[in-house]
């Protein structure tokens, strides 16, 4: 058993000290009640620290708490010990050493057997000819840092031995937990690391594939050992193939095959015949390159055809990824990459851009000590902790260090390889932000714009005090609707986070070139000749921007002057400018067959953008506003008759409210929608939202005559409506003022989850404590709410912007392809 000095390399360590079995048992007795055996459903984190990206491969190793099974790097394990009092941790370390070379250059036989017993999600090639691996595990008892080497069956109590074995044999917490999450998580094939590939000169063409044993040209699989192209199995509906790929395996035993036409830069369908299941091949790019296939330039289409033409569309990929250009690797703070988890490029691109914004850097990384110190007992399930962890990983430079000559010399002298960690794997972050989301929790390709809005929603709901970094994106849009019959107008405002612009195809600057290309392409197709070089439409960004304020016909809006629905014309302008303008070019559309398609265009983005000409002007001289009269409430009951009575506000179906809120609608609007449709479900309430979302009070709290003001505040918001004291204490224990807790609970009928959301969305109550106290002591909250109306929380920028980042989608479909982010840093 060793003291701290041996583990941490401290001078004056006591060295090795042998203790009898009874001494070890006696040492563990005080801690036995805290040592647990992992049960079914427990997540054992032995790959990654909860606060950093340290792993068993890191220089300091990893410490796994034997009670919570959370893991911590050397810098963070003391924090967990002080916070929880948990004393017993399992220390895990994977040592990597270069194999000694003989005189002829070949590797000598191993001087000792490598011990590899950790099941880690790493990129280590455990069968490498260059390195050998050895795993180390020991128990460490805090605060004295006593160490007990493992395995130690003879000296350890039986319970401790069972717990240690269970932790060491546990699987990754990111493996499939239930049918609704991580549904496409596949195991890594045991044949991938040492797959034999024949040097037979086979090169696979980009298209025109055919089964080597029959005439089928669909459902074709490439054997990764000999390069044979063979058809897959026959399906019950007479589609598929003749099973020649399986026959080939039975004849020759070559284990792995990849489906042609399904290869993209993110993923591919790999099947293991001996394992009889789809698998992951971590070295797939290398295995495909053996047969001349560049995985970065592949698009997933059957038989290699691209939208009915046989010309590979690679120029988009080449331009965006700067193919052929010698790129200089960047290291240090702000130059850390995110590893692809399989169709996670949308997340990586958005997060790289987000943490290039100073407000996000300050809100999370700038508050790192505070956020980490006050994190919940399970920091893996806390949004702010995981955002801070990701931000620090990207910005610190700790995981982006170039190899130094002095370090290389030291490694040679010590015969130990210290690999530099290149990039970080955002598994824990993705698992948290995507949980309960049907799309982001899968391993399918997703839309970066949708993820951006999902992230903004999480930032809004998990604000740190009054600070909200997503405010830099918020802006007000003024919408003006003019009734076509009365010519009267209605002005409303709504909050938005990004400006969506259509592709102005009619403004292409190379129309003659496009027409000539299309005629040549059709002629080539008709005569089965090679297609001409692809020509893209060139669209000026100014034409797309102009579409933002162009009039739009509205066929179905409530004209209060007519007391009926009418046709109108809507125009939009900026009522306020955000500090950072997020622009989405809507390059995807639907074809006549309802299949999503992508405009193949090139848009010239300016470095500097001035949108002051889009500033809202408000009601103009000579304009007459529509009267402020709401439409009648019509609620169909189950027999399609009209209901004349309304439900009690306290009976609102909160599950339907949250379903609508997850779609991005304001919470109060969702409550009104469910209320005015009589709790008939989210679908009926959604239709109410579509009809009423243009109204000026759309997002204001629900108020009904006869309920004493705000329905969400209950019938009487005075002292008679006192929230439960235990709920108040729970909120105040999180660091909020008692007055905040009381007001939030009164405004939400003492619903704890909604009360927390209310606090985060009303920072002005935190800043104005006198007003909150007055609200608490006043028996009529409705009177006070009128004295201080709530307005949208927005900042107003200058309207002048400089391009500093852009995210590009490469590929022809929303369900496939690859996202890449370019960021301007230090002038380049």
C-alpha cells in the first residue's frame, strides 16, 4: 500500500509499505457503509471526468467514486470529496509505452505481458505494432490517500471485491439505456482493429457497381478484406438481394462488409458476419482508403447516383473543406476540436461558434469555480456544469497541445509514450442536452438550426442568476398586417433569435450560364454521354435579404374591424437589432413529391452587413389601427357542440402545455391555448396557437374575468394563496431570495418546475427587491402587475455587423451530409 507521494509524484513520499490483510480490512471498516455494488440502471462513469475531459489516458488518471460511480480527474476529485464526504475512489490509469525496436527495426518480443482490463470508449488500437498498453487500478482512500492495488482478493473484504469487479466490468453509460434513447448505438467490432486487407490492387469506382456473382445493382456490400462487391440478403417483400455477400463470408471467412451507397463523412453501414449484427469500425476511413475510397467525399445514394445524374457532386465538399490546400494545424486555447460521435457534426459546429462569443465565454468559463462548486450532487445532469465543462475544454488549450521536442526526448528516456490528447469527445454534453428529445437523442443526422434553437431554449431555462448569454441573439420583429378590405393596420411585436432568409433564385446573376448548362445536361442524358461540369446558380446575399421585408399575403387572420376573418398583407421589420445576428439561408425546400431537396446555389456573403434600412417605423401618419377586440372563444366539445363554460385555470393540463412549449412557443401562450380549448389536448391547442399567434397579447399571462386577475396566479394572489413552506425552502436552498420563491410559486400555483422557469424568465424581480416585497405584501397582485408591466427582454444593437463565423452543410439531404464550421480568429 502506498501513500499520496507515490501517486501524485510528490517529494518525500513514504514509498511502498506492506500491510497485513487484517490491516487493510480494518482500514476499510469505517468506509464500508459508503461502498456500493452497481445495480441495474446505475451509470458507471469510468471513461470521463464529470467536470473535465480527463480520462484514464490522461497523465493524472481518473478517480471513480465507489458510492456515486461518478468519475473525476486529479484536479476535481478533492472537490467531490469535500462536498460529499465520500472517501473511497477507484483510481484508473492506462499506460502507453512504445515497443522496443530490435537492430533490424522490428519490435522485440514484449518484456512482460500487457494487462488490459478496462472497457474504455477510446481510440486506442490495442493491437498496435508500435505501442503496448497496460491498465492500472487501485483503491484510494481520502483524505490520507492510502492506496490499495487491485486486484487484491486475498486482503479485501468480499463486498469490496465484488464492487470493484462490477465497476471494472461495467459498460459505457452511453450505451443504449432504453428503446427511446441512443437507439442507434452500435458496438465496435472486435475484428476492426486487426482486420486483414489483401493487397490485390482492387480499386472501387464511384458508381456503376454490380454484384460479382449476379446482375443486381442494388443493396451491394463491399467486403473490407478483399474488395469484393456482392449483394445482400433477400427480404420478405422480394427486395434486397441473393445473399452473395454472406456466401462469400462462408467460403472465405472475411468478416466485415460495408454497404455501398450509404457511406458519408459521418457514418456508414458496416456489418459483421461472424458477430451477426451491425457494428462500428473505428478505422473505417483507413479501410476504405485501401480500396481507393475517400470517405470525406462520399454521399449516401444508392449505386452512387446523385439526383438522377451520374456525375459525382464533389466540388461543394472540396471548396468548403479546402481540398488541395496545405492547412496548418492549430493548437492552444480556442483551437480545440470536437470529435465526431457519429452524425454529431451539427452539434460540434454550433458549439464551436457559440463558444467563440465573449458573452458565452464569460457566462460559463468565466464563472467556472462558482458553477462547479455549486453544482448538484450529480453534475452530469446539470446543464450549466456541462456547458462550462465544454467551454473550458474548447478554450483552455488543455486538450490541444502540440508535441514538444523536450517531451519527445523525455518519453524516449523513460520508455513511456505520453500521447497528446487531440480534441475532446462531447459524449456527456450530448447525452444531457439531447435527453427526452426524440431527434437529438438519436444518432441520426440533425439540422444545425434546430439544434441552435434547442440550445437557446436550454440556456434560457437554466440561466445563472440574472445573466443570460443568449440575450445577444434576441431581437424584436415588428409585424404589420393591413386588412385588404378596411385598409386598417395592426402592429405586433414578437421575439426571435435568428433571421431566416429564402434563396432568391430569380436573382441569379448567371442565368444565361444556367440555361446553357441545363440544355447541355438534358442532351447528354438523352444521348447517354458524359454530363457537363456542374454549374451552380450565383445569388447575391442582398437579394435574399430583401425578401425579409417584402409583403406577404395572409389569407386567414382576425380583422377586429370586421369581427371576422379576412385577407391581409404582412410585412416584417426589426423593432430592435441583436448584438449578434444569426442568419439562416433556407436552402432546403420540398419537391412536388414532398421529398426534401437542397438548392444547389452559391451565395456571396458580405464581410460587413448594414441592416439599418430594415429598422421598424411603427404607426405611420395616415394609418388607422384596427380596434383592439379579441375574437370570440369557440370551444368544441366531444360532441362537436359549442361549450359555453370555461375550465378552472387551476385545472390546466400541464403535460399539454409542456408539449407546446417544447415546440418553442411562449409558456404563457401555451397555457392560454390549452385553457381556451378546454384541455382537449396539445393538437387542438396547437391549432388555437396558429390562429392567435399574431395577436399583441399572444405571450401575455392568461387573465379571465371572475378569477381575480391573472389566471395563472390563482383566484387570489394575496396572502391567502400562501405556497407550501417546504417548497419555498427548496427554492431558497438553490440560492434564490425568499421573495423570489414566493412570487414564483404564487404565479404558478406552487408548481416547483414552472416556478423555477418563472424565476429564470423574470430577472427584473431579482433586481427590484422593493417591488417584490410590495408584491408579497399586497393582497391584490393584479393591481401591482398593472403598475409594472412586463416587456420583452431585448437589447438594441447598431444594425452593423461583421461576419465572424459560418456553418456550412455539405450534401444533398437534410438527413445526411456533413456540417463544417469556419470561425474568424485573430484576423484569419
